[in-house]
């Protein structure tokens, strides 16, 4: 898998988690621990996306 395809997949998963979190928040019976876990997964994906997008340091 190329780096670009990997980034696209990570972004797709990030958006899917965002939708799942929003849906869970609208349900009064949703477990707050589940929402917190979804948010943690979303944050981890965001961190990975940010790292992959950062310019790589050049070695001189």
C-alpha cells in the first residue's frame, strides 16, 4: 500500500469514527465509556495522520 493510499484509508476511518461518535452521542442509552473509547481511537488516528503528513527531516 502506498503512503497516499494509507493516508486516505486513515482519513476514511477517522471520518467513520467521527460519524459513529456523533450517532452515539445522540442516543440517550449510549455508554459514556464507549464514546470515550471511540474518541480515543479517533485521536490516535489523527495523530498518525499528522505524523505521516509532517515533512520528513532531511539528513545532512
